C-alpha cells in the first residue's frame, strides 16, 4: 500500500477511519467509525496523517500478503 494515499486518506477522511480500512487495520477503522460523532477520531486522524507523512507510523507489510 502507498503511504501517500494512506496519509491523504487520514488527512481528509480520517475522522471516519478510512485510512485504517485502506491499511487493513479493520478493528481500528470500525472503532473510529463508531466514534466519529465525537470528533475525537478526527483529531487522532490528523496526528496519524502527520505520523504517516513523517514515516513514524508503523505499517505491517504482512497484512498485504
């Protein structure tokens, strides 16, 4: 998976957890989707986007096999 796409998804649709579904982190994505009305996932997604663009976000390559 492309980190640039994941970062853009986190930046624009991260409040819904879309970037976690893209990275096949479905449990995190469902949790953010359920809590999206609180705006807390949007703040966390902004932090995730920064971490993805600065290469601090760990992406497990074994999930994509």
